[in-house]
C-alpha cells in the first residue's frame, strides 16, 4: 500500500481522500500509511486538516528510479511503468 501511495503521489500531489478514491481503500487505511510515510521522510505535506496535500519527499524524488527498479524486481511493478 505504501508503495502505491508513493507512486500515486509522484504522478501528482493529492489529499488523503483523493488517494482513497484512486486506490480503492478506506480513509483510515490511507491515514495510517500516510502517517508512517511521513515519519520515515518518504512524503511531505502542505496545509491542514482535510485539505492537506501530500507530495513525495526530496529523498523519494532523487531516488525514484531505484525505487521503481526495486519494485520491479520484487514483482510489484510491471516493466515499462
């Protein structure tokens, strides 16, 4: 789920509700994973409350190709994506 959130945010920044709708999971699940990603400096956020927008962190942005390669090798991502 966390890798799906990161991939989603690299396409464009989103709020938690937009992530829920895109990934087809409930809000509390997304909130939990967003919290873990924030704690580990994988994403950043702007704003407050419901309108808070999440972005990939500079760490993710600078290592995104390596991240995708790891996901491909683990079978979580198809070639060409």
